């Protein structure tokens, strides 16, 4: 019997620590965790963002050609604030067009950054975003038609943090780069010269998998942190990988937020799944003074293990090249840093769910993959045809039309395997996830939901901003190769 995702997550905690407890890693030869530059966008002054080529050292002594935003790889972290305007000024210095999507933002379609808003080489784009949503960890990344996967893989992504008065009053860790740390998790493959290896044409049905985990662009880095409560803002920035996140010593942590903001209360966990595009904020307590080794296990490896054969499972858990040797990230206590020892609030925010009578329409979406078809849309990829409700992405077709301000129920499933489904311009609430009641840590505001071929996932959603035929929103699989091959649709809100 093969372990399902849900069954693994409920039964894995007891032996995750055992898998790595006997290993020891030398921190002296490992890189320091890179912390992206923080840009304050809360004063409404323009935030200048240059899309450019770069050279980045993933491995000692090797410079890898990359893409970046204001830097050689990835982009700066931008701070925004509720009830203020965030003014972005993109300048594309690359020799190819780029669309940049503000993932998680509640903004009109004309500033959402979908593929219709591609910035031509040499051109600029200056969206003005009126921030009306609560505190959340969002991100921005390439959404170029047919090239999202490659451009994001090479480095066009970064975080945007939204603050608000309610969260400021909670005494949560908030010192950026000290006890409030951005963590961008990705997997990459390198050739013998240290160059990034990527090919949409050669990706298999699951998308493009790298063999090496990188955190903020570093392999197995070390972060110096205070001996207290530390907030990790985790982003699964991978093209296709699902990760299982856990600490080597099986220590507990509290999940306090997901895509769209804070949960109603902290959720105690020892293991956590993250799908591509998803964000999770966790609090880990290091007041014992001990270092904490964080592992990001490849879920596809874990799913191949047979139930009840613990020794086999442990072999799978250590099967990826880097995970077998060292953790993805080590939090090393530095006693010179002032710790945050304030207890976590028992209550965080109130989430008001719509009543059944508030939902005025039900829509169904099925994500499909067919072997042996012809060319998939404009991409010319003959291995798989990818579609939603039988239609592959067409820039000239509006697939759905939604009314402004009305609650809807969206039922989504796939005909083959697991997919992270993302909708633009909103946050939604999950009622059902893969045929079961949404787990406690997924009952906050979300913009990505996991679905598979076992049963329906169901969300309730309302769109409060306009998206026109000229600048529609997208719904799509957030496995970027699936998106690029056509598993995406367009919808208006009027």
C-alpha cells in the first residue's frame, strides 16, 4: 500500500527526527543564509525594480548565470502596508519580455501582472497597488506566457510583506533578517560547469524537478538567530516540488499564517506540507539555546515509500542528494542577539466564513493531462496535452465570467495526480481538501489549494475588484510547467 499525502503527514512525525538524529554537519564550511535587501514601500514612494541578468555563486568558486531583480538572483523583499498605496516601477533590461505577477494581492486585473501585461525589452511598467487586505506574506514572480517556469527558475521572484495595525499590536517577531526571516525554498539542477539546467520541453508530466534544494539561493545555509522565538516566512518557490517541512530533532513549531494572512489561532505541528506557490509563517522556539536543523523533504520521494516499512521510509527520506548529507537550513543560536520571549497569543484574528445562503453560484473545474496528444496550444509540446475543463490556455478566450462581490463555490479536481490550484485577485477559504475537511492549518485565507484525482477540493471565494476582457485574472495550476503548457484559464470580474 502506498502512503497518501494526508496519511503520511499524520504518521510521519515520530520518525522524521530519527532519520537524521545521528548525523552531524559542520557549520563552518556552510554558507551564511542570504537575506534579500528590504525595501520600504509603505511611504508610497516609487519602488524601482530592475529585471536583469546576473551571476550568482550557488557553489563555492563557481559563478552561475542567473536572472534577478535589483540583484543577481531573486529580488528584494518589499514591505507594504494596509490602507496605503504601493507604487512599483519595473524596468526590463533583459532581451526578452517579462510579465510580473503580484501573487496574493487583491488588486484589479489591470495591475495584477498577468501575461497580458508583459513588459517588452527596454520598457517600464509602473503599477499602483492600493493595499486593502490584511497582513500577509505575498510574493512576485514571472508570469510570462509560456515562460513562467524558465524565468522563475532562473531567479525572477521575490517576497512582498504586508503589515497592518492589528498584527503590529501582537508582539510577534518582526525584526527583519534577525527573528523574522524570509525563506524562499527552491530546488535546482546544475551541470558540470555549475550552470542551471532547465528545459520545458524535457520536463515530465509532474513538471521540472531539481535535485538540489536551495534556500534564498544558497545550498544548506546557516542563519544566526536569537535564543527565543523566531518567525520563518516560508515560501515554496519551486517550479513543481511539493515539500515536507520538519526539524531533524522532531521539535514542534507553531504555524501562525498561510497565504492570505494569520490563522485564527496558532496551530502546533511537527511536519508540514507545502505546495508550489504556497506561503506558511511558522514560529519556532529556540530559547533552549540549541541549534535547529530544518529539512525540506521531497514529497514525491516520500510518497513512494511503502506503509509499515520504517527502514525503507527512512531510506526514502534521505534519498535526495542534499538531504542525505545535510539539512536545508540550520538555525544557529547567537546569544549576542536579543531574543523575543513574548508568549504567542492564543487568539490571532477572527475569520468570518460566509453562510451557505450567501453562496450564489457553483463552478466546477477539472484539470486534465492526456498522453500522446498533439502539440499543446502554442507551446508545441507533444508529450502531454494540459487543460482545464477541456480548454488549454488561449490569450484570446475568456473562459469564465464572474460577478463582482458575489460569493461562489468552486469545486476543483484533477484526472491525474496532485496539483496546486491558484486563483488571481483574491483570497479564498477552503471547505474541502482532496475530499476531506480542510485541516486546521489550512482553514485561514488562501490563494492556493491542493487537489488530486481522489476527490474534489472545494473553496468559497468572492472577488471585490474588476478584471476586464483586456486585463482578466488567471486561474491555473501552480506547477509552472503545467501552466506554461496550457493548464490555465482566464476570467473577468465585472
